[in-house]
C-alpha cells in the first residue's frame, strides 16, 4: 500500500513521527487523564497499523 513503497528506514521514521504527533494531539485532549495519554496514543497507532491498509508489512494482510 502507501507505506510499502518506501524504504524500511523511511517507513519506520514516518510511523514513529505519526506516533509522536498522536502523543502531542492526545496531550491536547482534556477528557483523557494525563498519565494515560501516551498509552492511548500508542494504542491508537498500533490499531491503525494493524487494522487499516496503510501498510501490508504489519497487521491484517501481512505476509507473515
């Protein structure tokens, strides 16, 4: 899919950057307790990679 066309180094850098952006955004949400926000954003990133066709390297549809 989209990320599969990139080199592994670039793909992983983008995934880490996405996690950082999610963590920053979670810090702006006041409904989530502050000590849980990083874990909530990490869970969202994992779910996104596992259950969307963003990449076929991980999650559903991976080549194991």
